[in-house]
């Protein structure tokens, strides 16, 4: 386990108004840390009367952000870089993920610890077989050969940060869920009101947003010994069938659901391979393997490096999360 810096510190969080960023600000404040919350526009209402949160408005995609960013970094010991484009729009990826990261690195003093919010999307699932364990040593995508634009962007973002030679944590969360976002794209697809689960005995690589925030702040306070990559995954991971059952019991939906074996769907995608370029994601084998292939997701390295544990079993955590939305 790395050296933990126990004294209170000041950290900067980019993308602080986003889903992960806002939870990370809350976690940092709960630990008594001063936070510089870098946002483009949105300011969380809970920050208004909190003297420990300094809000800085800046668009990291623009070179003009360098001056306010350098000012904001004064007195900071670490940066959690959560700002990124989550979709597949190439222009938005270039601006909000890649240009934003370049500008951050240009302003960042070499001694400041950097915690990058990356993704498990960087792994090359074409090199894995059903039942394999995905660890920090699993093969990464080759640039230009990832399953989609988002995966390409996270890989490129990691390369940029490694080139900066900062003390660096590469944090690779799975599918992040939490209040207002309890569903995900790894289960299958919707056909009208019907949820079609591409089922197997593999577990879902889920992580609750509070657990992500906890890991990010712990990393910001811990020496990474140069560069350290960690998969950020929960302890209790449901299968897809268990996930759907838990949702139906806790939330009353989906009301209609069926299971289709993922192997059957894989056969269908291979039958349609010559039309692949014109088909939606789950009818293209690289995307299907990345989202659905049954795999194991140990979080051994995360726990060994930063400690921590789930707040509750999946079903109890889901119930509590849904109750917190009302």
C-alpha cells in the first residue's frame, strides 16, 4: 500500500459539476480537504455556503483557460482530472477530453500529484476469452483499433498523462452508477418496453459513484510510486440476471424482461458481419465483446493500494440509492 498523506490538503477537481466530479467534491469535503472545483458552468447548490469549496469557472478546451488554471493550482497538492466528453462525438472528444487534458498538463507543476479518471474501456477485449479476469496487466487497445471513439479517447488521454511525467494514478472505473443513474449500457438493449438481457454467468463491472469518489480522493492523498493504474470496481458484482431482478424488486421496472444467451447473440453478429459498418453497436462484435462478454473483474489491486470496501451488498446499495432520489 502506498504512503498515505494524512494531513489535510487542498486539491483541484476538474469536471467538478459532473456526476463523478460532484460526488468527489463531497467526499473530499467529508474528509476535511479544501477543494478547488473547476467547472464550465454548473455550480452545485451545496457549495454555495461552503467556505472549503472555491469555484473556478473555466473552459479547459480553450487555451484561455491556462491563466485561471495556473492561478487555481496555487496551493494545491493534487489534481483529480474528471473532465471529459462521455459520448462518441469526435469534435467534442477532441475539445473536452484531449484538448482539455493538454491544457491541464501545460499548467500543472511537475510536483503535483495527478489522478486521472480513465475507464476500463481502455482494455482490448479482442485479446480476452469468456471467463478471463480483467486486471491491470490485461492488454490495452492499440491506438486506432479500439471498439469506439470513447475508448480511443480514454486511451489517448492516458498516453498524454503518462507523457507528462507527473506522479500519476490512472484510475479505471467500470460502469459508474448512483442516484439518478442506476441503469447502464452493459446489460443488453430495450425493445420498446421490453428489456432484452444478453445473459451469461459473467458479472457486471459496476462501481457506485460514492465508491469511485472515495477511491479518487484516497489516490489524491497517496504516493503512486511513479505511475500506478487501478481498476475501480465494486466488491459485490451482480450478474446481469441478478441486476435485472434487483431493479424489478426495488424500483418496479423493467416490467417486462427476457434473457437471450449472449452466445446466441454473438452468433447473430457474426452472421451479419459483412453489414457491420451499418449496424448498431451490439450487432458489431467488437462492441458486443467489450460490453457483454462474460468476464471476471477482481479489484485486488485497488484494495491492496488504497483499501476501502463496499458500503453494502448490491441489492441493499441499490435500494438505498433509489430511496435517496425521492
